[in-house]
C-alpha cells in the first residue's frame, strides 16, 4: 500500500476544551459525538486504546488488551475476526490526520463482526467513555451498553442508522466534537485510500471516529457489538476511559427504550401470580408510567408504576401477546410480552367463606366451661304499625 503524507491534527481539535457536566443535572445520560473527518483516534488523554495491531489476524482473541498491554476485558463471540487493512477498514499507524486532509501512515489491523453475529465484551471495570473508528459504515451496526452485564441494566443503544441519517448521504453539513461544521460528504470514502471524497459518492460508505460518553454518573461494564442481516461491522482504535467531561449537547438524541428481560410469563388459575419481566427502561428523562393493551385475563392487573402484572386468574387463557408502553412526558417506548394462564385443575376458584359473628360469653363457671348465651329477636308486625323487636335471653 502506498505510504501517505503525514499531517498533524487541526489546531481546533488540538485545542479542544470540553465543558464539565453541570452539577445540577441529575439524570444519567449517554451522549454521542463525532470527530472531524479523517480523524481516526480518540482525543481522550489517558484512555486505554486497542488498535488490534498486535493481534493475529483470524478469530478474535478471548482476552482483549490495550496497546500498553493493559487488560481491557474478555469477549464471547460467535464470529468476531481480526482483519488486515483493506477498503473496509484499518486505521493508519499515526494518530490520525488533519481534518479534510489525508492521514499519515498505512492502514493496519481492525476488528469486524459479520452479518447476523454478535460480540460481547465484558470490561474489567465500569467505564464512562467508549470511542472507536467506525469504518465502511452501514445502518445495520448496533452497539449496546450495559451496567451489570447483559442481564443487568441496558444504559444505552447506539444504532448507526441514526448517524447514517445525520450524514444524509453526504448532503449538507454536520457539527463535530470540536464544535466546527464540516461537509457531510467529507466522511464518505476510506480516508486511508482516498484523497478527495466529495467528488463521487457512488457506492461509497461513511468513515468516522465516534464517541459515546456517559454523563451524570452513567457507567457501563459490558459492550455488545452486533451486525444485522447484511454487511459487516468494522471498527478500529477502540478506546475506553472514565470520568470524561462532555460537551453540552449530544449530536444524537438517543430514543427512549423499553425492554423485557423475561418477556414470556405463565400464570396458573386460582393461584396468586406476580410477573417477573425484568423491565429495563432506558433514556427516559424521568420515571415512566406503564399501560397495557389489550385487556388482561380476568383477575390480573397491571401496576402502572412498575409495569408488573399480578393477581389471581379466574379462568384459563391461551398464550397471547400484549403491548406494554412506558411513558414519561413526551417520551414513550413499547415492548411486547406474552402471557398465558394454565388450567391448574382447581376451577372454579373457591370463594372465601363468610366469617360468622362471634357469640358473646355470659360468664365462666368454676369448672372453666363457658356457657353459651343465645340471643334471638321476636316481634309482631301489625298492619300500619312499625316493627318492634324484643330481645330475650336463654341460658343453657
């Protein structure tokens, strides 16, 4: 591959000053930013960076380490691979190039996830910053960030469809993390191979260094990279860090999301039931309330504050899908759960017997026996008169 002319980063990026998060902001949020065109590495000083250059091409290793041999985490995968540089990926050996200029160095190894595959990276410790060079991008790439593992809290989902929409097929402009506006077309075409990218965008894919930053205490310890039914998810120069200050405004507003960890539930007739959907409501500005459609089986009801279903079903019902919607102000998100009620062989459900009134005691004998006092009312109703009750006592 032809060696490329080395150029330094723009002064704007080098002089980047990030504003600290306001102490008054209380809701943990995930913010998204993009570097200027052709930049291929993080701006965060002290971040642990995995360039994959020391990795052997082929299947991804189980243990991921940074370029300083610091452990980053462990992966479980169904198809992750390390590839050599080509038209789809492989950042330069240098730290990146000046905006709108060709970066220095030759392309190097990069990581990729093929179609219909998923890679889970369990980090050694919670982090608040993730950066990576997104190369040959398409709308089918997804990154999910969890706190407490994949069975814990989903703190955010980044789908590249949002970024593809912002880049608008190279038409218009976009504001980068240095608060400078750039032509969207400058993000299209591999900057390692192409000097000018705005001339012809036919069949050209976007390349950009992206940043996902947790604010107001948001951290994550598990990353899930997945690819849809076509194409691949290529990324390089992955960086993680903690306590990274963020600019004031996220480039992308992450949509509110609702996900059931256990979406399928079964209740029994005439038996007390409480669901365990393990709801994760993420990217809501405040605690949401819940609603359900269609109507639940008789005897069951939805807790609108928690999204839990409970009660005692009075009849069997076959498995059916229900849509539960979480709403907080103008934000809303839905997920579909399934619920069935099994006939436990105890129908009809027994009804509670009425509790008889206690009979008052009249006293206690020397033997300890309590005589029973019986009361009855007797009366006579005459035409045109009122009912008069008389009480008589019979001791037994």
